[in-house]
C-alpha cells in the first residue's frame, strides 16, 4: 500500500462561537425520558412545548392532495404567492392591520425566521436585548451567528416583560442594536398588554434599534387576545409560525413580516440557505387558516388543562407562579424545595416518571430555582402528572 506523501495533521479546532452554544436542555430531558420508556417505564411528558394533538385533518388533506398531484419542487424563495397573500389577509382579519403580501416571507419555522432576521439586521458583534427568563434558542442562535445576546432580567414587577426603562438602561451601559420580545411568552405564559408593546416599540424607534416581535403563540390566549407589534410600529419585524396554534411543529413552516426595504436582502439569504421552504409545508400552511374550528377545539383542551393546573398545583405545594395568560406553560418557583432545578427535574423524572424542564434552560442567572411545565397534552396526563408529583413531594 502506498504511503501518504504528507503525514496527516491534527484536525483544526472547531469554531469557537459554535462551541459556545449551550445545549437545549429540554431536548436532553426528552432523551432521558425516552431512555426510561425503552426500559419499560411510563413517562408523563410535560417537558416539551409541542401540541399533543395531531395536525387538523383538513390541513393534512390539503397536503395529501398536493402529494397526489405529484409536483413537489422548489418554490419562490420568499414563498408561494398565494400563501404570502393569505398571511397578509390574516393580519387584516385578526388584527385590523394592513400588510402588503410583498412584505411576507415564508420561513422554515420560526427558527429559520430568526436566522434570516438576525443576519439581515445585525453586523457581527452587535448586541441584542432579550429577556431572562426567555426562550433559550434566542441566546444560542445569536451566539452561533457571532452576535451578543444581552439578557435583561425581568420579574413580577413588570409582569416578566421588557420595559422602555430596562431597554434604555441596557443601551446606556453599552449600545444595543436591537430588542426581541415574545408575547405570549415562553416560559412564563405572560401576554404583554397593547400599551406595553407600544411603549417598547416607541423606545426602540427613539433609540434607533431594530424591534423584533416573536408572536409564535398568537391564538393561544385565555383572557384577552394578543396584540401584534405591527399595531404599534409598522416597521417592527414579526416572527410567527404554524407550529403551535395550528399543531404543525414537524412541518417546519413559519413566516416573517418585514419592512419593504429588507425583503430583497432576506430573499437573497433564503435563496442561498434553503432555496425555498418545502412545498408541501407551504400548501399545508395555507390550508391551516381554514382549520380554525379544529384548532379552537384543541385550544379549549388547553384551557381546561390550565384551569385544572392553576387549582391543583397549589394543592400539592406548588403555588408560586404567574397567572398564565397564554401559550401552554406554567413557570414555577421551586425554591422552597430545591435550589438546583437540574437535580430536581432529574429526580422527578427518575422517581415519579414525569418529565419537566429545568429553569436553567430559560434563565442562566436565576433558573436554578424554577421549572417549566407544559400543559399541551391531555387533561388525563395533567391529572396523572399532578398525582405523581404530589406523591413524590410528600416523600421528600
């Protein structure tokens, strides 16, 4: 055998910014739960933010018909024209806001939307304000793209939402380039009031910052409807998805609404990253807007779960949480039991066989004493989870 002319050298180091990306802890919890189930255990899943209901039948039927028709190919990078127009119509019908279809970009879920928006808005090293607690992928996507997440601690005094004062303080310490809010929020379930959104939008405009609003849980509110940031600022960047309200997590289809001057930039990025969002998912997304009756029935189940948990959790000693305005999460303070949420969740999983998520996924500073429960499953699962956790707490 011929010897190589050049001796092999050690492989180069991996990119430092990629190495800094933390694991998405909830996915690790899912893996641990799956291992227990492979051993014959029966885990109640309250860890993952995923609807347990199947995608509504009418949506699946539209995709099946498209598959039967046989043409499954690329589409325009910005998305199918009819879907973009239908999303624009949704803003008129749901919010009374006029949005030109040309400003709508179909994306590979909200995750793809964030990557496109961050790349279009921010230079390397730019600082972007997010909340703590908040959705961990914001932080990790920003780091992976060479940007700097600025986690601003929020608490009950502001209903766990950013305020102009918090934004201005962070901007004075070191200039920001943008602000990202989420309403309804993950993990807290808090919905920002219209006035609060307007005040954040005004502060961003005054300070010359990009304002990005994550509205993926719109449709899932229990007291009052959510407000789109477009109502306050027509130039706000909106990120949304069919994943949550429409039960389409695995379809990986969402959208952006962006200022007109940004459209061509995002189109070029999409052309090079993915060419287009999968055709079948776009067909399904367009059909989703006509599946309201099925989606509202699923939402009624979440409302039932919410009502049960708000009553039952305090009865087992878990009473420190905010009213859950929207989404399908309860964010609990477990400080009376533990200051190590990772160990707490591991014990609940191994001993009670209920999967819940440590708060460290959402708040690196204070998450050691918090956990998140998802109530996107059935009422029977919520009842079983409370029974198991209650019994487990009594033994501690």
